[in-house]
C-alpha cells in the first residue's frame, strides 16, 4: 500500500489530475467530453512533466557537477576491458538527456585517448538511459518496467561499445578528433554554492530548451488519448501487427525530442492499446537515434562507423521492443 501511494500519488501525481479535473468542472468544462478530456490531459501532463523535469534535472545536475569530463576520464582510466564499458555506460546515466548534448563529451573523451569502444558505450547510454528516464518511466509504467528498461539500455550500451572495440574501428574516427588531444577537459573545483547555482542554471536552461517539445508531445498525446480510435491504434501497433516494433523504430528515428517529449505520446498510445514494447522502442529510437544527433556524429566519425553505430542501436532497440511485448502481461 505504501508503494502504491508512492507510485500513484507522488510519482504519478493522481492528486493533481483530480485537482485539475475538479477545477475544470467547476468552471463548466465537461471533462468526459473529447474537448474537455483533451484539455485535462494537456494541462495535467504538461504540469506533471515540467514539475518532474525541474526536480530531476536539479538533482541530476548537482550530481553531474561532481563528474566533470576530466574526472570521468580518470575514473574510466582505472578500468580495462568490458568493465570500462560498464563504467562508461553507468557514467552516461548522469549526463545530459539529449543525444546531441552527449556528442561533445564523446568527442572530448575520444580526443583525450580513451578507447573508442568505451566512449561509444558512453554515447549509447547517455541519451538512452538516465536517472530521469528511470523516475519518469516509474511514474507512468511502474517500477518493473522502468528498471528493466534501464537495465536493457545499459546492456545495449555495453555490448555495442564492446563490439566496436573488438572490430578495431578507431580508423573510422575522423583524424581531427585524435589531433585535438589537447582539448581542455579540466573543470574548476566548485563550492557547494557553486554546485547549487550550476544545478539551478541547468534546470532552467534545460526547461527552456525542452518546453516546446514537451508541449508538442503532450499535444500529440492529448489527440491520441481522446480523438484517435482505440481500434485503429490496436490494428497498427497492437498484437495484430507483428511488425509494430519495427514500424515504431522507423517512425522514431527521424524525430528529435527527449524522454520528456516522448513520455506523453507513449502514455497515450499504451492507453489506446499499443503494445508496451512498441511504445518503449519508439521512445528509445527518438532519444537515441534522432536525425540531428546523427548529423552531428557524422562530423566526428566516418560513414562505416556511423552505420555500425546505427545498426547496433537499431538492432538492440528492436530486440528490447519484442522482449517487452513478450513479457508485458507479467510486468504490468
């Protein structure tokens, strides 16, 4: 009962949904109608995601202030082989949410001499799984789904980086990356006040950056939730379409958003009958393989390595999607 309270009232914020519904009803809005339901969904999800975003980014940015690039490099330098890939993947969970913002760190680590497989483990895990995704997924899908999602994302990052290392893909990194080995990765020591100011600035900066995507995502979610027939969603993304996961990945790759923008879309699709693996693979594809991030990454690596990176992530995401479809009835 205590966990249900945490799940529903603290992370799920059901109290906020009830409060918004009562307020809308009080001013004459019929929340049982399509327009009223859409308005309630839009207000509730926007407020909930923004509130969670601010809390999470503040906490994660404070933690991140202890792991500047130079310190992360030193930590990774103490490990060899697959253990280095594991630590790199874990470090990726306390870095920025967006794949584009992870690429400069990847370039810095590579130019500083870290093994290419280790830096790719970091690059894969950073946008795919982070502390924010863990809490947000728990608020929507429950603890089991969130933990399995993060664990599988870390496995993809570790295996992907290890494969790139074993294939000796260093020659497919653009030469200017290695010639810029003197890149300054140092960061000044920060006082507690500095860390709090840094966390606040990161929180406000990230909120301004992702708010348009949140509004777009919540708007799409509201339309799906109240206007798209459930039968249509089930026919395209439900059990009757064995290629639903592949379709979700192909749709997600050209898009650009982060987990805060994809959560409301995934929530609405699941409520309409889409399979869990379909919506989670869509989220992974959007956050990990967005077209802008691939364009940025192409400037640092040659086409063969870029294609291998895309192939590893795509295969891993599709595998995760079908696995979640298979175990859905046991975890939600």
